[in-house]
C-alpha cells in the first residue's frame, strides 16, 4: 500500500511540475498549448490591457521599481500615466512601476524609459529623483518571476454526467459543458487555496458524476489528495516569499 500511495504522490507531483514548466515556457515564449489537469491562466496580455491597480494599492519593493522624488510633484504625471498608467503607482513624492505580472518581467528598455521620464520630470520641477540600481532590480524581478511561474497554476476538474447542480462559491469557478461541469481554481489568487481546493473537490463529487482531467483520465481520491498536498506546498513557497495567496500582493503579481 505504501508503494501505491507513493506512486500516486509522484503522479500528483508530476501534474503540478508539468504545469509549472509549461507556465515557464508561456512566460518565455508566449506559447498557446493545451494543459492537461491544470488549465492555462489568462492569456498573455499587452501592457495597455491590464486591469487598473486596486484602489489603495501601495508600492512594494519586491514587486515595484520605486523612484523617490525630493519635492511633491502635483502635476506632470500625465505623460507617464498615459504610457505606464495601468502598471504605475504615482503619488506626489514617488513613482513606481510594477516589474512582474503574469505577462512576465518588464523589459530593460521599458524600465529605462520609465526611469528617464520620471527623472526628467523631477528635474524640470527642480526636484531630485532617487532611483534604485536597475540591474539589481531586474535580476530580483527575474528571480521573483521564476518563482511566480512555478506557482501560477489553475486546477481543472471536470464532472461528466451527474445532477449538474452545484453550490456557488467565491473561491472557485464553475462552468457548464455539454456533458457536465468544469470546476477551476486559480491557486495563487485564492485565499487558503488548500481549503478552497478541498471545497471544490467536495462540490464536484456532490454532483454525482465522474471526475476526469482534460484528457479524460479518471481522478480518483488518491490522485486528488496528492494534488492537494502539492497545492499546500505551493502555498508554503509563496508564504516563504512574503506573498499571501489571494492577498493584495498576489492579486497584483498574478494579474
């Protein structure tokens, strides 16, 4: 029995490892392959199509390139807002550009453009700008992006047949398909993803149908449990980096 459980654990681990590797490839090459158990997250988007920053979002040195200015700048942000507005957090005394999102890492050229525009604006206003060293900031952002790629997964469980009835939940999504339902969980953007995954699996089972993955392979209890254990490992990895799944920082990073 121990050997069987260990094998199932390896299978669950391999599911997540494969999905994480594919997310890495998507970030690097913008590929559009089909996932098996873990569905793709939102397609790569152009910077101008990203959602607006959450109201009250505060620049974070782990995510943002933050330039401090010595004098309040009440005017003049218009050009920067037009070019970077959906990734920039601008105040009277600082300008921050988000360096990591689901799209990947900001390019060196774009970061240089941002820094130059802020420094030029500050100079015109008679202020000085304190900018972090770019190479170190980019290297840190690239390392964070690799970690985020490993955690950027969606769990997909399909229910074939059954009652088709399911209780609504804010922690996972349910979509109808011709032969049943599809349950999905966005791990990094979900608070307490392990509990949410357990709730999603319970809801899927309550439908009374057969649980399968994207390739039609059955999902038994041992495989589902092994996947749940790996979701907890992903949660712990994010927490170790100061990123609370489902929290404000995670919502920004995985947008």
